[in-house]
C-alpha cells in the first residue's frame, strides 16, 4: 500500500446464514454443514482470506440449496400422500 492512499474496504461476501437457518427447518441433516460453512465466512474475511471466505460461502450456499430442495420435495410428497389418503378414505366410505 502506498502512503496517502486509503486502504480498500474489505470485500462484502454474503455468508448465506439466513438461507442456512431457513433450511434447518426443512431438512436439518444438510443444513448443519451449511451453517458451519456460513459461520466461517466473516472470520476469514477479517483475516484477509477472501478466497477462503468465498469458498466457504459457496459451500454454504450449496448445502443450503440442497437442504431446501430436498426438504420442500419431502413436504410436497407428505402433503400429496395425506391428500390422496384422505380422498381414498372418503371414496371408500361413500360406497357404504
């Protein structure tokens, strides 16, 4: 750094903590690595390791997306099964 020039502010990297916390309510086994990686981002930025922070943020985003997709698909299957089970129950009772 040259004298007279202000130092550059650290890069802003989204740690995806919010998405990781939302994902824990949908499919917690994959949300745990997402939260662990999201919690690594800010300390790595403070240490000046922007590449490491970017990699941790990318890992957090990957695990969060996987947890969201699997969790939403699982809830969709459960709701579909409940609806079909209820409809079949109604159809079976109406013929009596």
